[in-house]
DNA sequence: CAAACTAGGATGCTATAGCAACATGGTCAA
DNA sequence: TTGACCATGTTGCTATAGCATCCTAGTTTG
C-alpha cells in the first residue's frame, strides 16, 4: 500500500507517476491478485485522487504488460504465469549480454572507473558483513545495501552501453521479476553469502573485459553471470511453491 | 464542433489510439522534426480532438522513446541519431534470434502450418511479380504486398514464441526503424528482387528448424537472416547523408 | 429447469474548466 | 551594452461532468 503521505515533496512528482508506481508495486507485491478486476474509479478512491491520473497509470501499466484488457470495458491484472517468468529470465540473460557487448564498445574511461568504484563499495560491504556475521550480529540490512549496490552496478553497466532503448527494454523485462527476485535473492545471499563473492568476482572480470574493449568476452561473462544467478534463484525454495512450467505442445 | 464527419466507424477505435498512431507515424515519417516542440493543445487542434486523448498518446510515445521531456513543461520529439539506429539493428537481430529460439520450443503444429501457408502466399506473389516484370508491367504494388506478407510471417513467428513480452520488446525496437526500413527495402527489392528469393529460402529453413524443435539452428537462421537484410539495407545506395524520404519538415 | 432477452447500473472514454508552474519577452539598472 | 528581474501568456496537470457502451442481474419463455 505504500504509505501515501509524502509531505516532504508537495508536488515534485505528478499524481499520475505516483499512481503508476503504487499500482505497479501493488501488483508485483501480490496485493492485487491476478485476474482481479480493476476500475479507474476504484483505484482513484483507493489512492485518494481523481480518475484522470489513475487512467494514465492504467494505460502505462497496460503497455508494460502488467495489466490486460479482457473486454472493451474490463481491465484485469495480468496473470504472469510461471512459464512466462521462466522465459523472461532467458530474455533478460540475452539482453544483459547485449548490453555488455555494447558497453565494451561505448564505455568511457570515467564510466569504467565508476564501475570499479562501485565494486569497491561492494567489497567493503562484504567485509563488513563477514565481520558482523562472525560476531553474530544481524546482517540483513547490510545485505540489502549490498543488493542495492549490485543493482547500481548493473544500472551503470547499462548506462555504459549508451543505448537508451536497450536500457528501456531491460527495464521492461525486469518489471515482471523484480519483486520476487529481490526477496528470493535476499534469502539466498543470507543463506550463503559466498554467493555474493562469486558474483563479485564475475563483475570484476566483466569490468576488465569492458576496459579491454573485448565485447565477445564481456557478453559471455555477463550472460554466464546472470544465468548463474537466475539458476540459483530457480533452485531456491520459493516462498510460494510454484509448479513446474507446463507449456503448450 | 467536430460534427461527426466519420460516419463509417462511429467508435470502433478510441480517439487516443488514433492520436497515438497518428503522432507516431508523423514522427517516423519526419513530419515532426527532431527537437521540435510538442504541445497537447497544438496536437489536439491538428487532430481535431480534445487534449485529453492527445495527452494519453504523448505519454505512451514518451514511454516508447519517440518523445522526450527536456523540462518539466516541455516535450519535444526525440532525436534518434544515426548511430542509435545502427545499434538498434543489432538489438533487433538479437531479439529475433531469441524469438526464433522460443518459437522452436513453443510453436504448435497449427501455427507452423500457418507459417508454411504464409510462405506459400509469398511464393505465389513472387511468381506473379516475375511474370509481370517479364511482361514489362509495374510490380510496385505487388512488391508492397509481398513485404506485407513477409511482415505477417515475422509477426506469426513472434506469436509462436508464446511470450508477449518478447513480442512487445521487438515491437518497441522496430518503432524507430520501421518507416525508414520500409521505403529502403522497397527500393532494394525493386532493384533486385532476387533478394526476395534469398530471404524466402531462409524462411523455409527457419520453419523447418522450428518444426524440428531445433532452437539453436532456428536462432542462427533467424539472426543470419535479419542480419543479412539489415546489411543489405546499410549498403543500399540510398542518398548518402540525407534521409531517403523527402524532408518535408 | 434452462437459455435467452432486457432493463438498469456500472465503466471507460472524451470534453471542458481551472490551477499552479514554467517559458518568454520586455524593462530596468549597472 | 549586458545582465538580471519581472509580468504575462502559455502549458501541462488534475478535477469534474456527461455520454455511449458494456456488464450484470432479474425476468420471461420454451
């Protein structure tokens, strides 16, 4: 539901943007069940705003694929089947490979230095986490920060690609898996944060390949990297036991 | 005002959809120059409708990347540089390869039969074109129909992938190059329609791979196919440096 | 008892009005 | 002459109202 009070910023963001983010979060968080009917006025009431910005948010989400139209007058939450999520993982792998390939060609030295700096931050965080864990203190918050740093790294790599469309495509793909992945990755890393170290090593190699302009190697590393992470997630005991994908044919 | 001057279709399509398509076409056709300022009310006047549906169209185009915001109150046509188009071609190649890979796994026999049927149509069209050309009669219209058929084939392959997100990604990629490609491909095929025959052969191989469920081969064929087409377009003798379409700014 | 029809409520779509913030051109001061 | 400041028109954003259409439930008929 995302606390709807934001007194710090009176109007820095449009209501439509807030509605878009709220509904998107509600869907990915499962608060709005798949196939649940959605109405402009209902959401407007729920978000305490007029139907106009809600309508805009609905159309954007529809373009994202999170909302589907079953009839001329009926809009429901899209049902992203488990098989689709499985497929999306493969799409994301390929997109990240593409991004790495482009980044190897277009990255500037400053950007590459930034990547290394981000990895240094991650390195420090890992040390802190290990220390705290050795002392038996909670590490959840730091692991979350680490995940944020990893995300920043990935975003920075995407920025290196210098192709806005490519970034947008990746973003649209991630919309479907973001929430679920986040929680499951958190569990995974908490259970065995050696995982984080492995990822980290791959990232260092990636930056090295980018710096050398070796697009083929960069692509391979990125794809292997993401694939490994997604495989881990797939094998992880999901909170909601999803049945194996049953595709047609 | 706006007396219903369109009695043929009272409300078969929403005004917002029409605005979206119109503005998109205007941008890709070059009628709206890059960095040209856009206003809701201006477009509304031009399209003879209220600003509300225009606003929706603008937001969708913004999400597509065809329209960019330079300030909180300023919206301009995005400037898609030539290098970006070059990059987009590579993105499209990869996406089509992905689609073929997915299609090899998910295509149903009925869908595959449909693909063959579409290729049969293309085959007939090619025969007609050769006949007409041998007789010295114009073939532009038939070549256009052939291109439509090819597009239908590609759309059908995308449908076989059974992944709506993937289709959407490809669609969004093609938005930037659709108009230009269409005209240049038409010139190319007209200059040497043996090109069409080559493509045709590749498509048959692709369907064969799909039917065999050979995802790796399907991906290779699709990528090679698209890459070849795009390379041809790149080498096309179009007026170097200037857009082939008349810049009626 | 079931299927089809119909009336009323509900819903999305469009138009219009108003508001707050921004862009622009002109004016004034240094 | 040039720079900043300011007033006014412009523009995007939101709210509200109305309409055509669709969905749903109740009724009727075979």
